[in-house]
C-alpha cells in the first residue's frame, strides 16, 4: 500500500492582532460594510464591490481591489461561512491575482473579546495550496492582514467619537 505524505504545497498561516474595538464591531465591518474597508485602510484596500448575492450572506461574491507589496491587485471572493455568534467569516478566493500562484486560498477572520480587559483579538487564518514549490508562502499577505486590521481598528475608534 502506498503511503501518502503531506504536500509541502499546502500550508496554513495564522496570526492574532490586538484591537481596541469590540469583536462585533470589527466583525460587522467585513459582514455588513466591507465596502467601507477602503475608507478605513485606503493604502491597502482601494475598493470592494458586491458582485452577486447580498452583503453579509453566505454564497455572496465580492471583488476586492487592493495593493499588496506595492502592486495593485484584485481578488474575487465568495463568503463560504458566516457565524455571527462567533464573529467569524470565511472567504474563498475564486479568481484574481492570488490564483496565479495558488490552487486554493481561504481566509478566515474570527474576532473574540479579550479576556479580562477591553478590546478584542482579531484572528486571521490563511489556508492555501501553492501551484508549485517556487511560490512563496504568503507571509507578506499575513502582514498585510495585520496592518489592515490596525487601520480598521483606528477607523472604527474615530467613528465612535
């Protein structure tokens, strides 16, 4: 019987970002107002438009225009999962620049209230399969998510004033 070994093309990257706003407020930015993310982080996200479906509904497709590593890029993503009680949303990349280097790419954002203090933790989970060994793991994209989270946090904090 042949043994199958895990492919080095498949990977996962995760990070936690401490934010000051509530978990629900941060989560709602991606569910109800993703088109406002460009206002919050104009250096990262230029535009987000609804391609099909409804904002914040599983199966809906959104198109993101963003700048990663100084290059303008596009991602067409479908909302795969939405768990409001857990402040969790999952996007699957269907088309765009990432699909030039990855067979699959899934981004999950889960926001949880901080234990014993104010603020929250935004947990980013990237799951992917590279098209070849030459493709780098998306560490710079993970940093992009961290920087974007901080920008959204600042935007939401000024919105509260």
